[in-house]
C-alpha cells in the first residue's frame, strides 16, 4: 500500500495545524458558524442532529493494521466506542466534540491518515474495487491509478470549489464491484487491440434525487494521459456546471441537459488543448507509485484443499470468501451485518480484532468495501478456519455476503439532519425477518439497500430491492423500489407504488421475495427474474 513521503506528511500536518487554529477561533466566538462551515467541511466535519460527525478518508478502501488500530482508538477515546464504515469506503464517527476534532486529526496524521476532502464541493475520496490486487479476474491492480488521481486531485486549485461534490471510481475488471457507472467519473483500466494499457472513461453518473447512469465518454485513453483526460472533463464541468441551484449542480445534470455527444465534443476539445502542457505525471512517477502496490511475498505450493467438516464454517466459507489470483490463497470478507446490528458499525474491540487478523493472516492489509464490510485480501486457505473461529467469537462471522441481510443502509434520521426517515430500524427488522440462513441462501444473491432521504447515501436506486424513506405529512413513509444494480449490469430501480409504514415495508419486502420464488427460472437471481417478468406481478402482490 502507498506510504507517505515527506511532502505528503507535511501537507497533512500543516492542514491539522490550520484546522486547530480555526477551531480555536470558532470556540472563542471570533468566527461565526457560517464562516466556520466551509472550513470544517473541507476537513470532513459535519454538524449532525446530535453532535458533530467526522468522516475519515480511506483512499480506495485500503489500510493497514496500525491505521485500523488508530480507528479503534478514536472510537474509544473520542466517540461512543464504535465507528461506522461507509459506502465510500471511509469511516465516520457520529458523536464528536468540536474541541476534540483537531486532536483526532493529529492522531490520524501519525498513521498517514486524514479527513481532507471527505466533504465539500471538491473531489472526494477515490473509491475502487475492494478486491484490487487480489482478485483472480482483474487485468491489473487499479489502485496505483487511483493513487495517482488522489495525488493530482488533492488541493487542486482549480477544482477546490466545484459546482458540487465530485466522486471517482477506478476498477480493472469486467465485473464491476465499485458501482463505477453511478459515479461522476468512472474509469475502467483496459487493454486495447495492441495490448497497450489505458483507461475507459464514463462520466455523468450518480444517485440522489435524479439518479443517472454514466454514459461512455471515451473507450480508450492511453494511460500516460490518464490525468489530462480527467482534467479535461473537470474543466468542462467547472465551466458549465450550474452554481445557481445545488440540486442541479452535479455533472450528471450537465451531461444530461447538454447531451452526451456535445459534452464529449467539449471534453475532446479541452483535451486537445491540454496536450503538451505537462499535465500528466512522468512515467517514472507512476512506476514509483506502482512499487508500493507490489504483491506481497506469497508462498508457492500451498494446498487448495480446506477441511469443511465444521458445517457452520462451511456455510461461511461458501458465502464470505472470494477467489484469489494465487493458488492456496483466498479473499475473506468480514460481514458488519449481524442480525441485530447496525449495518456498517463496528465496536473498537471488533476493529482491533480485525487489525490483529490482518497483521497475522493477511500481510497487514485490510479493505473497506462500498457495501460497508471489511476484507482480508490475502489469506492462506489453510488459515481460514482459525480466522473464522476468531470472527465467530467476536460476532463478526455472519455468513451473508450478497444475501438479503447484507443490507446497505445510511445512518438515516437517527443521526442525519438531512434525513426524512430512519433507516437503521428498518434494516434491523428486515434482517430479523430473514434471519434464517437457509432461507437467505434459497433466495440467493439479493442486494437490498436503504436510504433515509432522497440524497441516496444508502444507494437505494442501485438495489435489487431498494427502500427510500420519505416524509408524508410528518409521518415516516417508505417507498419500495425494484430492479436496480450497481454492477456491470447497471440499472436504476423503479418505484412500485404508494409507500408503507415501518412494519408494512418489511411485509412488502417479504411479499416481493415470495413472488420471485414463485416465478424464477433455473439459475436466476432476483434481479434477473424481475427483468424477465417485469414489475406488474410484484405490484399485484403488493397492492392487489
């Protein structure tokens, strides 16, 4: 994983000192909340319903055991003993005191972490495939390219005050595990017909109140021009993106209203202008970054056989591991979705345990997934049983990856000042209703996602089943959506009809699963059956 150089460390330390001064002035009443707000947002600090919330960056979801232990330390010392892992592969703390925020940032800086650009109208934390560097199906490790983009975008003077927040995702496999086309810019690392490595660019995707799938902008950009093409897109957006209405300020609106072809023409013209201006990093810089992502010292000749005699372990093994590119190894996924838990939450003790497991069994590396789980990317198959035993003892061995109880959910009205409805109780009730693992496995892959408001932090538009909480004359109401996907078969879910109350939405989810089981054909997932039969059978079951 990438290590800070002197410039990186100085940049972060300087930002901590600046923010400490800003907080002191705010506490002393020398600046108003309106003056302080843009300063704190650029340091990842939000003012929520009950307290400040701090969002810590985890670039492309990768961190080591030392960093993970620091996250546990912050949870214990400054929060209520837990952290919330998010859909941008970050972590949030929901009970922060303003006077503690500079100390937290200073603690983070000691382990090469920060909260810079995790909020504000700037380029946010760049996300990637949680299996990057380990997956058997990837072309190359996409993280060096994500890191190059991170360095380019940090404190970029031209893009520090964009019309609206801006999100990148970078992948390097045909299977999209990062919801790439639902980002402002999605990049897939590809090879052309001559074997040259390059980037396929999509732009104009996003969720929120107007969800859109990003169209293809350019099929191939030579990797040496990765940065200048990104810069061309950002310049066009910065020039034409609306600043008069924040609800119409995202690049997806610009691409939609301008039209994909005229937008592409503007980008190509800007790209032509940038050629020869030395926007891109030298090839040596990319090679320097790649060296930090070299494979660990994998052992050869390891056995592929696994003792499956413990039936509970066998269930977890089948559901929560993923093929690794090296024989004798596997990718292990730690579910943060226990039946009675809050999706994405982990206690400080659990975070410490995950750090210990990474250090002992996974070459000191962990990943945060956009589905709010944690990955041990490089695990010997012979060690999986020992890992599972330790996870099971800590309540972290739920075998539900990609099943109906592996729910993505935002914090909702329990914490967020923007929310219209609670997400957490709904997620817990659904998980309890479908707690039986045999029932979950019978349903198969079924991605359920819940948002407490139209901002879609729970990615409800991309759920095979999506739930959106809305306010109906002061009452929490839940709309049901069907047919979304954030994967390579990307699609946007459609609202079925009138909403439900909290208990009614749980019953509604059960009804649509019953329709699916009655209609599915051999090998179909829920979303496949939905696409084949359409929405009408589901609406009939729901509304009569």
